C-alpha cells in the first residue's frame, strides 16, 4: 500500500466540525485515497458483502454527538491515523451511526472505492428500540457514485438486537421532506425497520473528501 496516496479530511457542517466517538479520533476523520475510483453496482455489492462494518452492534451514546468550534485539526492524532493506514493499529469499534459511516468510508477508500459521507438532519424519529433517541436526532450514512446506476446511498449501521439479519447493509433512497426508509440489501430474516419509524429527512450534507486547513 502506497501511503503517499492517502490524505485526510474532517466533516465540516454549518454548525461546526462533526465529532464521533473516537474510532479514528475525537472527530469524524475521512481517510481518502487519491487512486479510489467509482465502482460498478456489482463491485459495490461485492465490497459490501466482504466489509464487516455492519456486523458491529449499534450502541447509542448521546453524549458523543456534538460540534467543535476551533482548530479541530490540532486534535487529530496524525501518528495514529498513519498507523491505521499502515495497518499497524486498529480502530475502535463503531458505536453510533456517524462511526459506522466513517468506518465504511475509510474501508471503501482503502479498498480503492470512492465513497462519500452523508450527514442528515431528520425529524419524527420514533425510537423503536427505546434507546432514548430524540425525535429530531440526525443520522449518517454513505453514498457511492456507481458507473452504471448513479448515486447509491448505503446505511451500514449495525443492529441493536442479536437476532437480526446476518448482513445489516441497507440501501435507501434519500429525498428531502421524505421518510427515510432503508431496505436490507442482503435480507436473511430477523429484524427490519418499519416504514416511517426512521423519520423525515429535513436536510442533507454530502462530503466526499472532507476539509482540512
């Protein structure tokens, strides 16, 4: 792996730099590959079936969501990021949706597949798992620009239950002012998300590489 082909970015929103739960650092860190290319839809499915991001359980931790006003870059441990790229250090397990989207982005780019990070503002979430998630909580997922089917939005957030499907990768058609209703790409029984329970998308921010000062 030629580490010179990699560069990192942070997710800048109108409210500040998006934070995570320390999988790659205090903030959502996007590891980008200069040689990454847009996949075909079949190549995307093959990658998702191999990638294990969706196999981690979702662990809601409300306190980790937030924004930082200042030089967020100064808080990134670049040595740790380099070690992750080199494969000499592992990331922490993802917990919340932003972590899952961060990890899938970085795994895809490392595999040579161009991937975007999607940050959503939503309203009307019904908290079907009774986790204490507010109805106006945001969400995060990923987007791929396939060469044969255009933009494909993927939600790889893990399940909160142990008897869910073997593969939790989901595909979703995201439209502003419409319900966010993901469907399993590789259904195998188990749990599912009933229509309307994820809420309505009120705003969407797509970041392909992130920003760095």
